[in-house]
């Protein structure tokens, strides 16, 4: 399976790339090294020295340059060799490493692993609900031993919350939910509304619903390629308009590490206007969500991957249920984008 190259992927939360420190991470099968320049700008270069291929993250970061631990060559954030401590110090022409375009936006670091001439920051999906200037953002990271598209399926088909998260996020109203799938260009929406639902005590508390109050709950998920989702969730007393409820965004961002492992960044946000309470809620809620994600979703996703082994998803002929519409559309968009990219690469070659 190939990965889409000419698209922005999340590489890290912004605060994972701390000043003066290096973060090595495999993305799309490639070893990448993230760090900040002397002026604080995030950089990403290949994590492999061109001399004897030592991983550069074993070296040291000094004044924005990475010094290889093996024989001391140093590389800057653009991948240029800036120091050869051997011989007369001449820098060999081939002494450079690949550098990747990176942009710090919406509390995340975005990376472009394809043709850098095409890396237009305007193509980054809008996740401004994670902008720290206007929101308190609670965020976490999980490593998952499963393919990233299984994660798309998981978020786009929330019928699973009734089963996998029965005691935390689900209820038996979920399978009777009204579903609406919509596509706008390459953006896919999967919208789910439950009526007259009795929430779990955990959700009543999290969503500010009085105990026992029957509610209408909406779970609207926006998918954009490759596997980034915005989930807008809210509830109102049954029959009441949405405007009376509070809608809270959670964000689910997935980047393949390999074909069978995935980086998962998730977040929740509350407006800065809520002051200290919003800040406390962001932390409390993301901690609360981490538990079902890590102890209920993650083991299922990993078991699914083991069960599928190396088989192609479609080759296994999955049966389709009522809730699968959004996830299938997202997969179709990805299949088309992958085909188009492969065709362009062939023409270019
Ligand atoms: S392997 Fe990096 S300087 Fe030799
Ligand atoms: Fe889940």
C-alpha cells in the first residue's frame, strides 16, 4: 500500500518539539527528525546521516544545527552540512540530508513529505478551534499498532460507541440514530443524531446535562484527507433547538507511522472566554476521554489489525452496515487521491 505524499500530515503537537531538543519519529515509513532552529522555527530533516547512515537523533543539537554523534558532521534545519571537522574542513557536495516543509499551525506541526514545490500552507485543513490564541486546548498522543484507515473508520462510524464504550460514551439510543452522510468536494461529513437519549452519568457530567434529562445528541464528524477529523458533539433537552446546547469540538488526527502502525493526536477545546474554568475543563475532559480511547478503542484497533494481517481491506470483502456510509466515502476519496498521485508520478517519470 502506498501513502499519499503530496498532502499535509501532522508530525507532532507543537509542544512536543521543545526548544533545544530533538524529536525523532517515523512518518510514512521514513525516519524524520524534528527540532527548532536557533530562532525557534520548527524544522524537519531526514534522521539519517549521509556519511555512514547513523541516526542523527543520537547526536546533539547546538545553535539550530544537528551534530552527528559518529564523526561530527553537522546539518542545519534546511538539511545543509554546515560543519566538516575532518581534513581541511571542505564540505563534500553530497553532504546534505532531505529537509521537509513544516508549518506550525492549530497547536500542531504539519509536515509535507512529497514534492516540496507543491507544499502550500493554505492547503492545511482548518482546525482553528485548536488555536491557542482563542481556545484552551487539552491534547494527548497515542501510538496505535493499526493502519491509519482503520482509525478513519472508527471515528467516521460512531455506531461503535454503543458497544465498545457502553459504560462511558455510548447508550442504546445510538444504533437508532438518524444518519446523514454528505460530501463537499473531498470533504466528507458523517452526521448522527440520537433522540430522547439517556446519557451515561459520565456524559451527563461532561456535557452539562442534569441527571436523568432526556436529550437529543448530535455527533457530526468532518473528515479530510489523509485521516484528520473534527468531531462536533452537543446535546439539548429533547425537542429543543441546538442553539440551546453547548457544542464541543474534539479533534482526531492520524498519521501513518508504517502501514500497520499509526500516530494518533487527539484534542478538545473550550473558548478562552470561559477563563480558568475552560482551561480546567479542557484538561479534565481530555484526561477523561483518554481512558476509553486508550483502553477501549486502541485494543480493538490493534486486534483488528492482527486479525487482518497484511491483507488489503477491500480484498477481504468487508460487509457494509447502515453506519458505514461516511467511512466508505472517505476511503473512496483516499483511493481516488492515491490513484491520481500515482498517475501524476508516472507521467512525471
Ligand atoms: S555517520 Fe555521521 S558523521 Fe559519520
Ligand atoms: Fe471509540
